């Protein structure tokens, strides 16, 4: 497989600084070398340049740093689409989760032009289904999935083109355990597929992944958006919005191993690794291990 690494060192969508160093942390943890070791061809496209918060001013407290986030996501959208059009696999390294607006926009643009159906597996402690009307913080990293299903500010929903990027029925949330009231309403109103931590506890990750992949069976391209805060903070402490009671080490790996076995995953992003909050790059190293499982590393 030809894997194109796209770094997006952005922390503008988050409430805490430091996640902009995530792509560097993942590279330091050896993501390029370890994928090459699995006999994949790796092309590191470098990082999209991002203006620091100190270079900007906040014009709208409900959409903090909106212009720069839109600019960066638009660039990312074009890069992601180009990789897929060339037969490559986009591996996006974040950065906060607002970057998913750009990744999904680019993949959706390609699918739309070629009459293909895009699905999204959203692995996250949070729903990221807020809009500028429901957000409690104004942080755009809580809005990318909403924007991708066509909800929220037009500046976000129109990145990569003014059309809905993914149908809510082709979205599956996994590992969710912290939702705002507005997000609960969206999930119910649009019938978004969701498997919470409670369901994972009851049925086990193997059953949940089988059900999730059945929901996504009709899609032609499957994007996996993996927020490290879906994992319990004891496993991945270096995240900006940790929530107790997350996935354990083996559950997280089983997700990626199952995706690899299914052959369904066509793009992947890993977001919210924050070295400032981490313990000796523990979270980034764990993230690279997950990436390896997603690209074929096995025990035997």
C-alpha cells in the first residue's frame, strides 16, 4: 500500500495548547519507519502551515479562529482528494479534531465526482456534533462531525464544496461517553449510528465492531477518524479533553486489527495527541502502535 502522511499541526480548534505538536510526536515515535517495516511505501508530504493563535484575533467567540481553520481545512481537503485520486491511502496526523472537516471534505469530493459512497467511523469520547448555536466553548474541534453531515456555520459546511459531505446514516460513532444536550438531539433527529462505552461494556468490542461494519457495509470508501481521547487516560494521558472510563489497550487495538482484517478502511486520521500533557511521548507511541495494527501488524 502507498501511504501518504499528511501532517496538520493545528491547535486552533482546541481549548488547550500543545496539540499542534502532535504530528511531530507521532513522527518521533517512528510512524514512518514502522509502516515501512510492514512493507508499505510511505510518502511523507510534510505539514500544512498553520498560523499561531498569537498571530490572529478571535472575531467570533462561538467560532474561535474560524478563518484560519477554514483555510487549513481547505488545503487539507485538496491534499486528501489528490492522494485518493492517485490511488494512495491518506494517513492524516493531527492536530486537533477540527482538521477532520478538511479530511472528510476531500474524500467526499472525490467520492461525489466518481459516484461513490463515503462512510465515516468516528472513534471518540465525544460526539463532535455541536454547532455555533449549541457549542458550550466555541472550540471548533467540537464541531467537525456536525459540519460533515451539513450542520452548523456555512464556512465549515462548505469547505471543499457546498454540499453535505457524508450522510448521517453512513456515520458510526464508537466509544462515545461524553455528549452535550445539543449533540444528543442531533443523534436522535438524524438517526446517527452510535455505540457508546456502555454498549461496549455489555457486548464486547468484537461484537460492536461486527455491528459497526455491518452498518457501513454499503459504503465504497471508509474513513476512520480516531481521537486518542476515546482511550482511557491511563493508556493515553496526553490528550486535551480526557474522560475516564475509555477504551482499554486491547479494545483499541482490536478496533484497528478488525479494520485491517475487513479491508474496508481507505483513509485514517489520528488526532488530539498533546505532548505537553503526555508522559515521555507515551500517547504518541501508543498511537503509532494502533496505526501499525491498522496496517497489518499481527501477533503471529
